[in-house]
C-alpha cells in the first residue's frame, strides 16, 4: 500500500508542508546554504508554483521519495508538473548557494569559486 503524505498542522508559510513531512533542512548534515532562512522562504512564497506545492500530494510524495533515495528521481523525471517543481527548486538552491558563497567572500560557482558538494 502506498503511503499518502499530508502536511500536518497550521500552515504559516509555503515551506511548512514540507517541514511537516520531515524536509526541514535543519539537520547537522545539511549545508548551511540549504537550510531554510527567511530569505529562502520569501523567495518560495513569491513563486506561485513553489508556494502551492505544499498542497500538492503528488509533489510532496516525490520530494519525500527523492530526499530519501535520489535514484527515485527517475520515476518522476518525465512528469511535467513534478520535474518543473524540482527544476525550479534546484535553480533556487543554486542561487542560494551562490549568494552564500558571495557572503563568504568566494566567487560564485562557474566563476572560479568552490563547487557545491557532490557537483
């Protein structure tokens, strides 16, 4: 039987649904630039597609699966709605990384700076 993931509790922002299924970026193994911040949450809230993802059970399920097993991406890569969500989020995290590196005094990736882990 497939488990249906549903956000729980009162939503106060776009990322609360993801946080409620355990995708909160607060763990010690999560790089600082990937952790939710007011700036990142404001960017997510400003994008209607990303902000509405907390109410989309298919996207929440895909995020949960891919966060636990990156190979699960192959299951969703041809789904236009889910792949669009992932591409937008990856783009947003890429910009977040570049901003983090700029604040640290390093050149952004692609400009001679450090590459993100696993790149």
